[in-house]
C-alpha cells in the first residue's frame, strides 16, 4: 500500500507542477502580441474558413482557460482572455480549439469515440464516488458493489486515455495551420508550440493519475476477495 500512496503523492505533485507551469507559460505568452494583431476570435474564424468550415460559431465564455469546442452545437468557445486578445497564447488556444472542429468535420475516429463516451462518463461521474466508497466499506460483505464502482471508474479512465490522441492531434493541426497561414513567424512560432505542448502535459498527467487510481481500486478489490 505504501507504494500506491507514494505513487499518488508523486502524481499529485507532478500534476501541480504541470498546472503551475502551464499558467506561467500562458501568462508569459499572453504578453507577446502577434505580428499581424489578430485576436483569438479572428484567428479561430480564419482557421475554420481555411478548412471550409462555415457552420461553426465562435463565441466568448467566462473564466480562465475555459476554452473548448462543443460538437453538439458546433461552437468554438473561447475564454474572455483569448477571444479578444491578440497574443501568441490566444492564437495558440484558438487554433487548438478549432483543431477539434476540424476533427469533427473530418470524422476523426478518436473524437467520435470520446463523444460516444460522454453520456456514459456523465452518468458514471454522478454516482461513482458513492459507489466506490460504499464498496470499500462493504468490501468483505458485498464485494460486487466495489466491482461495479471499478467498472464505472474504468469508463472515466478510458475517456482520459482517448482524450490524449484527441488533444495531441488538435494541437498538431493548430501548429501546422498557424505556420502555413502565416499567423506565426520565426520569432513567435516556437512560443505557440511551447504553449500547446505545456497544455498537452496536463492531459498526460490526468490520464496517468486516473490509470493509477484504477489499478489501486482493482488491487484493493482483489485483496479483499483473498481475505
């Protein structure tokens, strides 16, 4: 058990460091303007149109780093600091979210798989914590409850793992387009790449953390079955 706890503490520490590094990078690159002065909204609209996508709306949402693409209503939702900003960070984030819109338009398989899992993960997230807690407390009396909780948690872990190629591919599409469209130049391109790479690390850590937790619950269940 000591090894599992050390693993959890290690992942939590790495997660904090990655998150802290991401905030610092975006704060740094938010102060460097694009040479052409385009805002995040303008970058997003241009990338969509360059990919022959005209049925996706670019909107502004409140919060920081709350940017996301919603395939259900076809909207690229940019946080206030990205939507109206003409910084390198804003361009990178806007292009990344549009990368998801391009994935959707091209029926990118991992994105379709992730979208199909959303209802399952939403249901699992609502009851998973209570089922697992009850399963741990009643492990020696009703082990099937913890097993059910493990199945629910496995769905969220699978979602995290599928998210990795989706996010990495969106960043790759963003980086390629930023360069080919002339949005970034020799001075700004590496900075946009660095910002997106830092963001990708958060998904890697989240997936590893979810996988480690799943393994812990499985070992706990197996140990309870042997007792």
